C-alpha cells in the first residue's frame, strides 16, 4: 500500500491505476474458484491461511504461492503428504522457500521477512501427540513477526515435568501462552491458575473411546475453575495462534506507547532544583512548644568612649 501511494505521489501512477492496485491489494480472484483476502493482514494483523482439507494438492500449492507473490508469504494448514509434495514443487518453481510445521507450512518469497513485533508467545503441549496442532499456532504466531517458543510433553500425569519448562517460559518473557491438550484437557486450567498471563486453551482430538475426539478436553476447559481461561475449538491451532498474536501485538503496542510517553515526559519536564539538605543552625532551630530556651544569652560587652585626654569620663550619678 505504501508503494502504491508513493508511486501515485511521484506521478508514476494515475488515480485510476492506483485505485485498481489498491483493490487488488484487498481481494484477488483466481480462476473463479478462490478469492484471496489480501487485505486481511492490513486490517487485522493476521494473514490468510489456506485450509488444505477439501482442496487438491495442486490447487493448494497454487493458492499458497499466489499469496506469497502478493504479500510475501502463504500459509497452509491441515496438509497431507500429497499436499506437502505439491506445495514443495510449486514453491521450488517460484524460487520460494518452504518452512514446514508438521502438517502446516509457510511459503516465503525470497527476501521477505515479517515485520518484527517486540512480543513473545509461549506454547505448551500436554503430550507429543498434541504437537502437530500446536505447531499450527506456532506457524501463525511466527508469520505475524512474533517470537514463539514451544515446550512439549508436560501433561499432568507427571507434574514434575511441568514446573521447570513453565518457569523457563516465564523467565524467557512470554506475553501470552497457548496450552494444547487432548485426553482429559486439564493442563490449560492448571497453567491459568498459576500465572498472571493470558492463557489460551487449545483442545486436541487425542484420546480413547468416548470423548476421545477432543470433546472431553473441550468440556474440561470450558468448565475450568481458572477464571479468564480462553478456549478455542477442537484442533483449531490457527485460531489459537491468531488469538495469541493479537494479544501479543497489543502488548507490544502498549510497550511502545509507554516508552514514547516516558521519553516525552523526560524531554519536556522542567528542571527541578535539588532540595536544601543543609541542616538548620542553632539560630534557626526552635525548641518544642512549651519548653523555654535554656541556653544562656550571650553577654554583650560595651566599651566606654575615651575622652580626648585619654582618661575615661565619669558617669553622672
């Protein structure tokens, strides 16, 4: 958008051409089957993600590359092996890099890096089976220019495994934490009850029998006693990552405003003279009320003026 405005001011584009390019920045139609929402990142700070489920591998690769060509990166979730192979081929033909996140991926245009955001998002998983869904959240967070850190296999079946990584995550300086859990889904509520950071519960369809498709984990998180726990839908790693990115982005914005306000205050504040710390002298000090000053008054000696003959004059009686 800045480039379009710059070229318009420089006279390189007419008003009609600039308007057409701005419209293409917001929406682009590919073959009548897909309408890419190219303005989503500008509106919300969250890029569009292509859901591979229900799309052919070739179509998925074409959409991701098209997004990367227009806005620097294209995100894909829920890939199969066939989707991953087609995406890799499409990225190679376009001379783009492919970053893999288990069943998700980012296609990145050469020379592109997301604008860095001074914020951090932590991601915890109860088990290693929850990592593919948690990696969806990590993909979205990193695509928004936010640092992400993932710690896995911290379920409540062995709480001794949980304390150290959580303490390390807090020391690292996480601004928000996503907790992915299947089975009974207890871990997000446990984390939310121990720390003051925003916690996002991510139920995962990991488990056995009744409720094992994520329903039990979702119900547990919704019924958590830990006030303030935010919960997304089952296996919705993209939604959890988007929520974490929005929270972390606002935290970073608050830090910037705080620093600018402090800098402005220090610049315009008048110079304040240092207080007088010199102790009061005896003459200035006063005695407590009701107590007379007991110090004797100093004697004042007077000299008698001498006469012109050098003898003192006699005083009259």
